[in-house]
């Protein structure tokens, strides 16, 4: 059983065994594959990446994780995630959901994960950029992080890493505005649906990731909101202050020992 030190691994970054690790942070990158991505789909993701590469960014995501338990029952886990970041070296993530509340703090020197009961936390010294911190946290320690692509230095490259096909399905209306509905595939057996605004920003509104080859074909559904760019949050927001009497653990020792998996 995983330590409660890394309960955030189950809530923020992973859920009940699904491996949704971004290939950008994988320790051993796969060989490049031939791609067949349409110009429209590629251009939309490129636009999205340019927008999400802003120095200061915050957003919220409501996620539903669907997986098959050991009895073959399809279960749904709900979470709401708030992300605040300042590139290159500040990140704060808070998740509330079906299995409690979890938080991540990264201040450019240290990364901390703390669980809902606030009695235990896991911490380690970290590199001085978000990208390097995630490479160590995700790529080396095996912490799964399904939304890591959005936090990469080049989000469009991260999203398309490993993707071999992609096209625009159609244009849909979400809250009165037009959005491009895009569909991508990533071997082996992974399907990605992405909805981005049909304008220069190309902001993501929805993301669905489906694992066709895993039992029960588990997936993750994410809806994004409250995008904000250009607001510099105070450094104090990214600094972790231990609660009274909380027990400190070593994040390297508490992290999952399994080998990193594929992106989505």
C-alpha cells in the first residue's frame, strides 16, 4: 500500500493504477514514429502550446477518472484541481475530490506533497526549474501526472510527443463559443480527444484520454476553466509551511517504485 505521504499521487497525479505519465518526462524516450497529423490539428495544438507557455498561468480542471476495479466494476473518481504557476520556478497545485484534498508546493528549491489530513507530508530538494523538477518527480521517481503536458516548457511538443495520427473532427459550440474538436492516437492503444477554442489562443476546454488496451478501457475526462495569464502570484503562495506537529517524510523514499509508463 502506498504511503499517505504520497496520497497526492493518487489524487493529483494518478488514479488507481492508470498510467498517464507524460512522455516528455519519461526517463527513456521511445523512438520517433511516423506521424499523420493534419495541418488543421497540428496548427491548433501549436496555437494552444504558444498560449500555455506564458510565464504566469493559472487554471482549474474538473476531472473524472473511470477505471475497472478488481471485481470488473466501472468506478468513477471525481476531482477538482487548481493550478498556479510562474515559469520557470514556481508551481502550486491543490486537489479536492472523492478521496480527500492534496497539495503540491514547489518554490524553486523544494517540492512538497501533503495529504488531506495535514499530519504527514513528503518533501525533497528539487532542481531550480519546473521542467527539471517534473523530470525528476515524474521521470525518475515514477509519479504519474496526467496534466503534465500543460506545464511543460513547450506544451504543444509535450502533447504531441508519441502521437502518430491526428485530425479535426468538427466545430462544436461550448458555452456559446466555437471550439475545435480534435482526435489523436498514440500507440499502443491510446486515444486523445481535445477541444480547443477556435481563436488565436486555442485554449483547451476538454480533454478525454482513453486506454483501449487496458481492462475496462479506462479513461480520464477533464474540463478546464478559469484560465488566467499574466497575473504574477506572490512567492509566498508557492512556499510550504508545515502544519504544527506534522511528520516529514522523504519524497524519494515514499514515491512509487514502479517504472514510468506512457504519457496518456
